[in-house]
């Protein structure tokens, strides 16, 4: 199985089975976070990884408050509720 480890503003992907290596970057893959099975998009070129607030709450990940502004292409702003750091998911 594969695991993700959040660390600051990025998530590292530890591939143990080789399954994720065969998936295209834009192809969703299934994984478990705690007891919850979810679909995720792996983007190895991204500088940040975003999780919905509901997913963080439902999986009991520890979230720290953070005053971060996030702006994407086209000047679209995204509200950041906090940062998950050092959590295996």
C-alpha cells in the first residue's frame, strides 16, 4: 500500500506497491485516510496540496490555524482554514 505524509505545505507520496507509478498524474486514485476511503489526485509537480475541510475533520487529522493567502491562476483566491503538518494519511 502507499502512504502520504503531510509536512508543512506539501505532501510526500511513498510508493510501496508501485500502483501509483502507473497512474497518470491527472488520474484519480483511491486511498485510505484512517478508516475512510477517498479518491485523490496526485500532482507531483504541485507546490501545495489541498484537502477539503470536511475531509480533514472526518479523518481526525490535526490542523493548525494559519494565516495564509492562496491565489491561483487568474487571481482566484482560496480561503485556507489551516495547515496539516507531520500527519501520516
